[in-house]
């Protein structure tokens, strides 16, 4: 994590804030500052603002121009808000906040390296989207690996799979479980662990067949006889 700009640290300290309470790093070397902290900085420095000038006001999109002055220096900026750029549905208020925060950052010489909380929505949205995409990809890989292991086990034990299905249909608990016991544990997990809704070869009823008391007793007898 990089350091918060010294100028920003000094101003935050002067208004009773600090980096931990007022800032977060949106990417390496780039910081976002909470709106309320910037408002305090503006009051502390006696920044004066002209009345905001609406450029576009509609239910779908708002754009507002704000001009501010500090020590004879003047800066202006445009704030925009719409459904695509703001979770807050009060677009005029959001646009004004964004414009005002940008003007404050310009006047204190930090715009470009530091963003306001309201501007940082886009960073958070992108970070959230990337995180979700990574999670979705990992879940997809896991599902793909599970299906691949299942298909490999089906291919390896295709004859047993067909025979077990016939024996289950006939209700032959002992013979069905003889085939079941002939398959290695890892392959059994791959064969019966995948639900039919996800591509599993055994139906819900067929999977349940091997969890009944009769099947458990049959396997105990088969394993006992083998010993």
C-alpha cells in the first residue's frame, strides 16, 4: 500500500480526520476521499462556491457544473450521474457532490491522484465485477472438473453402470451392491456424487437405492464374505 499524499494528510489532520477514517486506496498510488471529509476541508480553507449551474436535468441523467474559489484561484468541474454511474437515484444531488468534490481536489492540488468518494463508485463497481467474474470462473472450473471426473468414471465402469441400472430396476439389492462394491471408492464418489440435474448418469432414485438400509446390509454381508 502506498502512502496518502502528504498534502492530504495535513488537511485531514487539520479537520479532525485521518487516512484510516476518511480514505481508501482504489488502486496503487491512487486514493479516494470521503465526501464529508472534503466538505470539512472546504470549510477549513474557506473555499467559496458559486451557485451550481445545471447542464442537463432529466429523470435518467443529470449534469451540473460547479465553480469554486480559493485564494484568488478559480476552478470548475462538471459532475454527472445516471443509472449507469450511480447506485444513488438522486441524480442531481449526486452530480452536484461529484462536481463539488472535484473542484475541492483541484483547488488543493490533488485532483487526478486523488478521487472523491462519489467518483470512486466506478472503481468499486469494477473491482466488484472483477471479483465476481473470478468467483464465477473458479466455480465454472470446479463444475467442469467434477463433470470430467464423473465422465471418466462412467467410461471406465460403463459395463457396471449398465448392469447396476438393470439390477436396480429389477430390485435385486444384493447383485446391484456386488457391482457397487467392485468399484474403487474414488470412482464411486465421482459416479454418484454428481446429481442428474448437473449431468450425472444415475437418477435421483438410483442414487438413493444405494443409501437404503437394505443396501447397507447387503454391502456389509458382501465385505464380510470377502474377508
